[in-house]
């Protein structure tokens, strides 16, 4: 994963700015915890202010884009966290678990070093109600191959609460479904470059041509007119929390 993000993470901090509405949900799930571990921390998105943060991230490129702060940054991986048992009050992992080589072990490590809640923002690979999959069907197969099924979190962590994370139509964080109401954005190679899914599926020139054509002649607009009336939408993202 480190090598992948050393390539696709070049402009990550500018394109993947944390959305304040998503941040509010994550911070609420962290509760009153003061010592927080952020696993797969990237450039530091969604780290709450006013807490004692430790960030673990494998990619040097991502670490280099962090805004200077008091956060302790460790280059490392989820599957082998270099901390003692119960070192943290809470731990978080935001849109990262699909990149881990051993997801069960990574979550076990988070549980080992954390005495309080775990907060994980992830994606339900069974979710299919997203028009982008009609243009890029390989994305659905990719999700099934790299995203753990939602039921697996209870298997790995015991009692968990799973809630929907609706995505605002003007989401500032450029992850895959952030532009569900702004389809033209997917034609921009700079925007796609900050999405690991597009990096994984490779050449999509034919699919992009079809989307561009459907946008130009109004086909997309006719098929998705109801989306233009929505302020937020369920796009398959889920917040998984433990006690």
C-alpha cells in the first residue's frame, strides 16, 4: 500500500479535504477520548483537534503532505502496530481497511492497543445503488475483492454498531462517491488520480468516453434527474463503532 500511495498520493491533501459533516460524525463516535490512534492516517484527514493524536501511515508521500501539528506520526502498518496494550483511549481508521493486507489482524491490533471505542469508516461492498457502477462495472468487482463484508466486523470485533454515512452533494473529500451529484468531475484525470479505485482498475478510456457522451447529450441527466434534488445520499459508506 505504501508504494501505491507514493504514486497516487501526490496531490492527495488538496483533493481529499475532510468534509466537516463527516468529521462531526466521526468525532462524536470517538466520544471523550483524549489519546487517539489514527490507523492508515494518510495526510491526516478527520483527526480531531484538541486531542493527543498518534498517526500510523505506511506511505512517506502521504506523511509528507501532513499539515505541521503536534500529532505524533509513525510510518508503519495496521497489522503490526508498535504500541503496548491499551495505549490509547480510542482508535480510528477512515477509508483505509480495504488497503490492508490482513484486515482481521489489523483490527485485532487496533483492539489490542486501544481500551476504548474503535471507529471505522468503510464501504459496504454489497451496495449497488450508485450510477457510477453502470459506467465502471469493474469498480463493483474491485469492492467485492478488497472490501470486507459488513458482517465481518462483528465476527472480528464482537458487538459493533453500524450506521449509514450519507454523503453530502457538495462533499469536500474527493473519495470515490463524493461526486455522485457532480458527474463531470469523474472526467477530470486529476480528480480520479486521488481515488485508489481508479488506480486499481487501470485504463478506463472507453468508459470515460461513454460517460462524457451521456453527459453531453443529456442521457445521464434524464436517467438521474431525481439525484439533482437531493442534498445528501446513501452511497454505501458505513460507520462501524465498538463500545
